C-alpha cells in the first residue's frame, strides 16, 4: 500500500476517535435537558425553560449560593439523579419557587439533599404552588419545605430534615402568613413529623387531606409517618358459626382506579389481631373483591382496616 495513503487513513481514524471521545466527555458534563436539548447546568436549563416544559436531570447536581429560582410553571423529572445544596444558601432553598399562578411539579425517583446550614430544600413565595409526586427530600436545620406565601401539595416522596432545638421543621409555614399557606398531603413518608398533627404550627395543624390518614412505624430512634388512603372501618356484614366454634367473617373491599394491586387487611377481635394479604390484580380499575377470614372462638365485634400497598 502507498505509504502516503496509509498515513492518511491512520490520521482519519485518529480524528474520528478523538471526535468521539470529545462527544462522550461533553455528554457527561451536561446536567439537564429539555426535550432533547442539553444544558451544561441545571440553572441554565431552568432559565431557558418555557411554561409547560419538563426539565430532566442527566447527572447529579450541586447547588450553591441562593439556589435555583423557578418563576415559570414547569415540571422537574429527577430521573434517579440527586441535587445537593452546599454552602452559602442560608435563608434560601435549593429550589425557590416564586410567582402568582406559578405551579412547579416534581416527579421521578431521585433526591434533593441540603447540607449547607440554616436553609430549606424548597422555598415557596409570592403565592406560588408546588406539587411533589415522588423523590427523597432532606433539609438542613432550616427545614425541608418552607412556605413563605403559597401552597404545597404532596402526593408521594420521603421527607426529613436535621433537628433544630429539638424540632424537625419538615413542613413549615411563615408564622405571619400561615393563613395564606396551605399544605395538602395525600401521600408520602415524613420522618419525625406527623403531618396530621404538625406541631411546627401553633396550634398543631392537620395537613392531611380528607379521606387520608397517617400510619406510623418506629425504626431505630426515628418515627416514620406515612400517609395512606383511609378506607374507613371495614365491618363484617355476615358471619357463620359451626360446631367447631369456628366463625367465618366475610368482607368486601373496593379498589379505586388509581390504587395498587395488593392490600393488607388487619383484623381485631377478642383482643387478637390477624393480617391477611389480598390480591386485587383481578380488578381492572374500579371494582370490589369479597373475601373471608376465620377466627377461632366465634368472637364478636370483628372489625378491620384496609391498607393498600
């Protein structure tokens, strides 16, 4: 082969390889994208977003200074990535949501964790609103979600913060504006704060929506409060007894459109409790399923509660 031609081919291959390497490196430096357009920082993406856009994280992000201001109605998709607030953010949030009529939605598994001191994960002001559907959020001693003036809707996620003078300000309002700030909780888990009796407000406030309730679990030194749909008390509508003193109690459980396909029924009778796992996968959308449970001794006053999983 001609030496000049061989050198030319080698040079071309090297240039292609180098270009490919640069492209991969550049992709790794982008923090977010909107509709396939990538931005070097999350702040750049938010600044360029139009109302209705979805900002999707591509890599883990560190937020400094006064955090990221959001003044348009957009959606964040964490896509399994993490946002960490660092030094210099006292008095601000990792995300600061402002503006009359602005609604910002947070989706996707991922997290926002603040490590910077007396500040928040989310700061809501100027009659803005946020909707949180999933994710993990941890605030420093300032708290996790702080509403200066605005509304907060929580449908899912895990929320916590560092304690400050013995209190956990996971959900908190500005005292002078508390009547103009609304928290509506329909899901999620709150560590060391019961949203049905939020004692960060005076008097303590029930921020759980009608039709929902809190179930709690202690893990180590922490108490986890989880908000679930309250289906009320399920009471036996028929019962039978036989010669072996075994009573059969029959229940009916209704499954709503958006509920999951497994439920746990907990029964109490005669100072005894029993759990039964129900498979609701045969119900498509709304519907109901009947089941029975056997309790020895024909106890009276059998009641039960249903928890969807």
